[in-house]
């Protein structure tokens, strides 16, 4: 099952288009995306029982599918090749930071570049289907309602200023675009082995597989929830493979008018563009 925000209203995405969830269900479900995430199982049952006919839509009408997460958790250095390129030693504990929720944006975001050190990181993003604390590895995937594509955009100057300011450097407006829609893990070819790529103006800069994660989803959720209570609708960025601009020789960062395209197999593609705010 795929659920999208189209002009900020929850829609079921079908092979032939999309249907407005509130209208198609006669008001049983509402248009709010956070409510749709909370009621994902009921919506899946409704969709399976109903003869729904989709209507075409423009991808530019897609808006943020998780508009109000209470927390956004991000995992650092979860791919060994990215740790190497960033010069970060692997620790036995997970590297966890937050992106403040106000940076979360949609799949067609136009981001203002504050300086010359804004970098890309394509990541698989999890959306929690229920509150979760101290999950076992066996329980972990069942607590995930949806996955989606995300970009963990980072202002590297700010991120590494005054020691480490990950939360600030990764939370400027628009620095957490996600989308294009929400996909249930059971509709993926293999939820633990998906290709993820990103390109800048058509040049592929990242090309990895989620099966290369140091901590796969089940492990990282079990570890993070040992310490942190997650809430339904929370968003988890699961780390990026190699190819970030900071790790390149020479380093490369995003420029005004460049287009960043991020894709995960079985989920979809988001497109982020940049304007000059320097
Ligand atoms: Zn990241």
C-alpha cells in the first residue's frame, strides 16, 4: 500500500492514479496524513475490500507525507564506506542525532542554500506505526508502518562548528525532504536490500544498497529504543552510503539551481532544487 499527500490531503496511490482517502471512504478516514499513519492497518483493510479507481495526478502536487512527526531521529555512519570517506571511526554504540521536525519537507522542495557547504545524503526513512520503547530485533520491523525516501541535507560548516552541531547543521528549513509517498514494507521486493541512489544534475553521486547497513533496521531500532521512546508517526533516517560531497576529492557541495534526485528501489523518487541564499 502507498499513501501520498496530494495538496496536503491523504490519498491512496494505486497503479492507475490516486484516490482521496476521505472522499473514497465517505468520511470514515480523514484527510490528515498523521491520522492516516496511525490508522494504516485499517486503511489497508479498507483498500483491500474496496473497488477503487485512481485518478491521474501531477507529481508536483505531492506534499510532505509526514507533516508533523513528534521526533526525527537520524543514524550517523551506518554504512562502512561512508564512515571511511568521512574519516569517522566506528564505535560500538550507534551514532544518533536529531533533525528538528521543522526541517521536514516534501518531495518537490526548493531549498535555500545559506552558504557553499550544503551536502547531500540519500537515506531510507522509516515512519513509526506505533509508540515503541525497548523493542527486540524481532519486534522492530512490525513497529514500522511505512518507509520512504529521504535526504539528510547537511550544512557541513555548521555541523562541525563548535565541536559538533549535527542537530543545527542538519535542521535548516527544507533540510529534511521526504517522499514521494509512504510505502508499506510488505510491498517492497526485499525490505532489507534496496538500491538507493542520488544524482546531482544528472550525475550519479551515490549508489548503494540498504543491505550494506552496519546496523540493519531491526538492529538499529532495537538499539535506539533501548534509550529513546519513539512515538507513532516519528521519522527515522537510517544513514547514507558513500558518495556524499564532503567525502569526495575535491569536496563538492550543492550550488544554486542544481537539482538533486534521490531514488530508492520499490519506493520512488524525490527531487530537490536549490536557490541562492548566500
Ligand atoms: Zn545522514
